[in-house]
C-alpha cells in the first residue's frame, strides 16, 4: 500500500469515526431544537381573571327549553362550568304563543309558555339573557317575511309601533310581577338578533332597527328603570359606533353593548378589509375593534357582551379536540377586552336546519344529540379549573393562573388548524417559586383522551345510538387525571396536535 493509499484509509477512518460521534449529536441537537422551553414564574405579577368565557352560553330557540333533553344538557354543562346565563332566539315566535289578536283585532297576550321556559331555567340555577324577537305573525308588517331557518321565524318590523310598545310593556310587567324586580333586574334584555343581515328586513335596515331599539328600550325602562337593555346584537362586529352615536344623540337608554363574531367570519365582513388574518385571531381582533368604538363613544365604560361566537367549523372540527386549543387561545387573546363571551351553543338540541339526523355533523354544541359529551364539553371542564388570577407569561400556547388557595393552574396546548398538518410538540416547563419535586396533576383532552368522536366511530357510527351506547361513550371519555411529580422544578410534556392539558400544582401545603 502506498503512502497515498494509507492517507486515504486513515482519512476514511477519521471521517467514519467522526460520523459515528456526530450522528447522535445531530439527532440530539434536532430533538433539542424541537423542544419548546417555557419559563413559568408562579410569583410573576398577576391580575384578576374573571371567567368571562363560561358565564353565558347560547342555545337554539326558546321553545326548545321546554324539552327534557335540552334541560339535561343545560344541567350537564352547568355542572362543569357553573354558567349563569343562557341566551336563545325567538321568545316571541308564534309557537311560544305570546301574542295574538281577537275577532276585533285587539291584542291578546299569553305568557304561559314564557313562564314555563323561564321557570325551567331558574330552577336549574341559570338566568336568561333575553333576546327580544322575533315578530309575532299578527303583529308583523309583512306576515310572509319568514327567515329560511327550519322554524321559519318572522323577521318583519311591527305593523304598528304602538302595539309593539304595548307588547314590550306587558312582557316586562309580567316578568316583574312573576319573578320580582330584584330578580329581573339581574337579567339582560338584548333587542333582536343580527339586524344587519337577514334576521331583520326593515327598510332601511339600520335606521329601522334603531327605531325598534329606541321603542323597546324606552318601553322596558318605563316598566322599571332597573331593567337592563342593550344592543345592537349585530353579526360580524357591525354598527356599534353608529348605534352608540344614535343612542347618545337621541337620549335612548343603553346599559350594555352586544355584537357577534365567529372565527370563520371573513376579514371583509369583520373589518371591511382584505387582510390575511388567521382565523384563530379574528374573534379577539373584532372584539378589540368594538371595544375601541365603545371607548370612543359617549359611553366609554359600557360593558361589552359578545353574545355569539365559536371556533372555525371546517372538517367537522367542532366535534374534535381542535376546540380546546382554539378556545384556550381565544381566552388568552380576549382577556381584558370583553366582559362576557357567549359560546354558541351549549347543546346540539338545535334545529336551525331541522332535527339533527346523526350525533356528529360538526354542529355548535358541547353535547351531541342524545346527551353525548363532545371533546369541547371536556375542554370547558378543564378551563373551568383555571384560577381567578392570571399570572403574567408571554408564551402564546399557555395560560398561567392561580387559585385563592395558592394552587397554580396552567393550561397548555398545541393548536393546529383543521386545514393544516401539525407536529407533536415536546415542551419543557421550567417553574420558579414552586417546590422542587412538587406533585402535579395532569388532565388531558386530545386524540387519546376524551375523544368521543373516536369512540362513536368504534361503535360503527350508529345514526341513532341507543341510551346504552350514549352512556358508554360518556363513560369511556370521562376525564381521568394523572399524578406525577416535577423533575426538580421542571416538567417535560409531549403534546400531539390539538392536545389541551391542564396542569395543577397544589399550594399552601
């Protein structure tokens, strides 16, 4: 072998040896690069953190509240969120029977079903956020102005504004007589639903709605000034600045502001632009827009209630574990901007398109047909356990909170939108101001935990599950906390796409 050959062999040996040493280092380095490290200081500055995302829930329409499955779902969601208010459409729909006219054309009022509806809520510890609408057929200017929803509500203005005033007056007086002013003064009265789109066909839309609001608010305040009234209940964050200017210029009572916005509303509808705004950012950006309009108005301190919202609904995503990270991220972004957010809806007892034929079609609710708990039900249950003080932290996939007993409660997530493919994340949480090797309780919602849709498919995706199958799905997906210990003062976790985990470290031991 000549010298050159010896050199080549030696060089190959050196390269091979280096490769043997470098390959593990490369993979170790790659693994390290894929690990997110987040510092969590349990003693960092904190601010009050009212649970604004779980105090109000939406539901379909008033008459559904008489159904036992609706009330079962209400009780189930109440048990994991302790929510205080529920909002639904169509308390004046003809199926509720509030308004009629006799053979002489004189008004006849009947509050029998109204009483049953509100009695049922109150007996279950929930008050109504009263959405005033829609129009009784015999009071409507156009009896044929029917919305395309399955229950065909009338969206016409009244044929006679004096008769509308009288209806509102009788309605308000009846509620105060039945429940007492101290109770009804805790309710909220929101005038109509989304008058800027096809739920209202007054002409011109805005001007005619403002007139309706004016009459409704004055009629309620004439019953008792303690009754709280607000609006404009618009879709896509619309009209708020104009609404507040109208009420100020005309001295019309307004106690709170409401509007709506969904993650899959377009930037053009929400903001009048063609910006590329991620769906995950749209709701809170719309809320910030409306909050700024309130601040710039004659009523800068008015409460803001976002009385409809939900995460994006692509690919049946509202039935999947995606809801948890999307919900948690919205809570993180909207903190401090809004007083209440009403998730639409708590239940799939819901008939906008008619009776729901199968349990999982991507509908809005936390519980599917038959009282089946969706992953979103468990997501709300986890976030309910967050504390009432939010601890400062700059991470975009984390909420750090404290409870009154000193327990640190952290929500951590790996958000991947339904139209994207994401990777599993390894995350190291480095805690400070906790004890080394503290016990930690972990509760998960992901593809392996509380994934009702997977259990449903394992049963053959029955169109009409039996009560036994419903119970099996709920039993199989029940949250099962696990206990670990910090490794010193850090915790390593692996989160698959759209995992949400609640981390609890007890305090005051």
